[in-house]
C-alpha cells in the first residue's frame, strides 16, 4: 500500500514540472474586440512565448463559448468541419488562433471563453466582444429657415442610427469651438435587439452674425472617433447683407440692359436719319438749299423738339 502511494507521489512529482514548463511555454492573449454592426469583426488572439516557439506550435482545435453557456458558439477541430455558428471562422487554421465574425449583430456582444488546444498543451482565455453601429452622415437645418443678420436662430445637426451614444461638436468659419453653447439630445431606440441612438445638437443664437458662417458640425462615436461632419451655410433674409448684394446685382443687370437698349435706339435713329437725307439729296435739290446745318433735328423723327425750335 505504502509502495503504491510512493509510486503515485513519484509520478505526480515527475509530472508537475513538465506540466508547469508546458504552461509557461506559451500564453494565449486576446484583445478586447469592438465589432461594427453588419460588418466583419476581427477577433485578434495570439500565442505568445517567452522564448521563441511560434514556429513549433500548431493548433489542434479551438472552441469559443459564451460565458454562462454550456454549448460552444463555435468549435473547430483542425482538419475537420467546423461546427456551430457559421459566421465564425479561424483566420489561419494552423498557426493563428484569431477568429473572424461576419455579419456582426448586437447579440454577439458579451464575454466569451476561448479554448485553444495545440501540440504543446491547451489554454483558455477570456475575451469580450462589444458591438457598435456607425452614425449616418449628419443632416443640418436652421430654424427659422432664413435668417436675419443680427437676428435669432437655432442651428441643428442630427445624426441617427449609431450605437452607443456619441457626441456632436460645433465650429464656426474660423474654427472657433462653439460646442459649449450647444444642447445635445440623445434618443435611444431598441427594436428587436437592434439598438440605435439618434443624436440631435442644437446651437442657439440670440443674435447671429453671417460673418461666422459657414458652420461645421462633427459627429464623434462613443470612442471619440470622428464618424462624419457637415459644413453648412445659413440662408439670409431680405434686408440682410447677402440680399443687398443680390439687389446690387439686379441693379447692375438693369443698367447693362438699359444702356444696350439706348445704344440700339441711337443706332436706329442714326440709320433712319441718314437714309432720309440720302432720299432728299437724290430727289429734291431745292430742299437741300434751304437746309440749315445748325438745325440738326429732323421734323419727321423728332416733332416734339422741332416745334420748340421753329
Ligand atoms: C434635427 O432634430 C431636431 C430636434 O428633433 C428637429 O427639430 C430638426 O428639424 C432636425 N433637423 C433635421 C435636418 O433633421
Ligand atoms: C470643443 O469643446 C468641447 C466642449 O467644450 C470639448 O469637449 C472639445 O474637446 C473641444 N474640441 C476641440 C477640437 O477643441
């Protein structure tokens, strides 16, 4: 009996160091994963060795299980057909334990345990997946729609269908940060596990100066990464600066058309007079002798002035 115990003890003692060295030989490391809804997510994991080993370690099989669930969501024994959710796959089935997840959905969010078996032992590592959704391009408007220079106005910049809640910043033409004056509204929607947030930022002015325009609003996601931006002009009402320049343009246009018309009338007048004179020269010599060069006006054409001078 005693000899059996001794043998068992000896065997255990022999095994413990080998098991420990195998444990220290490599480590499984997984980065926290942020996936984008409806896109492919890379779940980056790697085998790390204190001493060079990567060339010798080969995967035998992997299994990914959601914490508190029994059944793995994905299982792949190398050289066999993978089982579980077909959206998961191993990036490089021999050397690399990294996974890919296509068509990411919000229900993929959570904590997982990732089991990796190799020719040099096995490891289990926790990994987390969070899912975000990109905001649509922002849309802008002002209320009232047309603005009086120096008058009140609210500018709006809205971005929808993102997740989780992000934020919107405002800048004027000279890149001054106006965000502090703005008011953010976030409305959260959750329809059948598809979560989204609609952001609306209002930038109110008691008295706006058109010289500050155009304005720019920038949409950031929850990780403060810029996702979109929009530059927009305000529409100025009659009586404000832009309209003055419009009036000036109209006046200039009228003047051009007016002078063209006047020029045309002069040309017509001149041609008519010359033809009348030619006719008189040819057919009525006596009239020509009566002709007074001081009188330039032709009675046929300008009866009004003629009656005055005669
Ligand atoms: C943005 O949202 C605000 C508040 O919900 C709304 O009044 C405004 O009309 C929206 N603007 C656009 C361009 O959707
Ligand atoms: C603009 O102002 C906001 C709030 O005051 C601040 O959080 C943000 O970092 C500023 N952005 C820049 C680019 O200075």
